[in-house]
């Protein structure tokens, strides 16, 4: 016997609370912020009966039975809603839902309410899409989102689900765009994980703003650079930051890295504008205080062999995308194939993927028409198409739209 065989709503809800929603909860702050979003709606349920929608979360069954002109025979809550929301709209959408118990009902019921509000029977087109976007902005910090799970008559069906992808934990330190020697770090406050660069601080950048689960965009980076340099013009800040990041990419001496960075901004930048995810070069993933030569002198192997990522993207939902361009050093030694080097690389790949990172590798030989003359790169059509095709597929996978 299963719950699917018998319609027992209260039992199904109780089981859901004890299983699906037992560990991952939204806060009261999130509930309140979600309800405030609904105040922008002209009608909560449009053509659907008001009480049908409100009964999803209501602690008291709402009914029109026994109604008369003076509302004398209605149950108390039904009478209050008719009086203060229908006849005399004293209550906002938020207030009427709070009256019904939206702040105290089970999480199962609360999510069912949101799914009803997003159902194509209730709203379609831009109204549906915009409401889903607004709700997701509030739900994401608690690890949930309204996602499309099907369709009805070509219109999307939404359900509120736990965000399963991505890396657990928040980004605390973002050290990137190296243009020289490895920075020397100290833990200024080990309890708070406060890092300070005490040497070669001018050879890298440190993004010191708090990062949210919604990711990091090129606009976020430009605004940070503008504030950091006390620059009056955002457009100038974009250009200055672009030059600084390009410097880091060029110094990597990798035609593939240069092609990826340049084509990404040159082609996708105008298309996505402020919504373009930041493509962050030369990011420190690990940090080993010793260089390889220093470890060799000490007679110790390097415990953190791959310390920097070629590129990192921080997307919505704590999704972290690593992009690597492999030169010969990744799989050979002294020009000869090295199973040991290759084994180290794939071992680290496994570790990253198991942590939740998405990892994409390009072979250096995939960029044969990227040439360098007089210290300047020229990117040919084959490399350009390769980069564009990759990012278009990546953005489509993660539903990143212009």
C-alpha cells in the first residue's frame, strides 16, 4: 500500500514534512519576502476561485456556503476575507495570505501555494515568467527555486524544488588575475577566515565583496572595480578592469586562454549585457605556501599541485564552472607522454567534480588558428566558433538568457 493508491492529503503532507522537507527549510524571512512579492499582482488567482486558491494554506476551510448580504452565516475567516479583501479591499495580497496562515502552514502547503500561483491555468506568458523570476530571487538564498518540470498546452508547469547542483558553502576568498609571483598570505584572523596578502599584493586581485548564491556577473565585477578605484564613470571602470584581466590572460602565454577570454567578451558581452556572467581568469583554487622548487629542497612532494584555475565562473545556485586549457605540461614531461602527470590531473578532476564543480577542458591543439605576432594574438574563425558554440551550450544548460 502506498500514498499514491489512496488520496489522504493530511497524511501525504505529514510524510512530506518528515522526509522531503525535514532537513532543508525556508526561513520566516523568506516567507515574508515571498508574500511581499505577491502584492504586485492585480489578482492572486485570476480566473480561479479565490477560496480554492486560499484553501491551499488556510488553517480553516473557506466556503461561501450560507452567505447572505450581511455575511451573517459565514465561518469567521471566510467572513473576514469577503469583508476586507473582496468587498472592501483593505487587505493586500500579502495580508490576506497571512490571515489564512501562510506564515505558519507547512512548507509543503507553502510551496503548493507558489506552484498554484505559477500554474498556467492561473497565469501565462510574461506574467508567469516574471513572477517565477521574482520568486526565485527570494527563494535561492535558502536553496530552493521554482523550476519548469513539464508543460500543459505548450505552457510551462513550475514546481518548487531544492537546488541540488552547485558547491556546498559560500565563496569566502576570491584571489585571481595573477600577473607575477605567487602572493604570500597570512591568516590575519583564523577564526573568521580573514586572509591578508603580505607580499606581492599588487600582482593579483582580491574580490572583497560578499558573494551570494545568485552568482557573479560582469556588472558586479565592474561596480566593484569602480568602487575600489574610486572611479566616477562605470564605463571607464569596465574598460580598466578589462585591460587588467586581459593582462593576466596574456601573461599565461596560452593561445587558447586568450581566445576564450577575448571571444567571450567580444561576442557574448554585447548580447548579454549586464547579465553576462563574469569569466574570472587565473583563480587560486588551492594555496600551497611553498613553490615546487622549495618543496624539492625540503624533500617533500607538493601536496597541492594544481593551485590555479585558468577560468572560474560563479553562476546562479552556487554553481561553479571551471574551464581549463591543457598544454603539454598537463600530460607530458620533457616532451614525452607522462602517465604520472596525466594521473595527477584526472585525480584532481575527480575531486573537484565530487565537490560539485563543473569542469570543462580544452586541448591546446583545438586552437590552431590562434597566432601571435609582435606580442599580439590573432584569433581565427575556427577558434572563434569553438568558443561561441561552447558558451552557448553552457548558457543553454543553465538557462542563462540575454
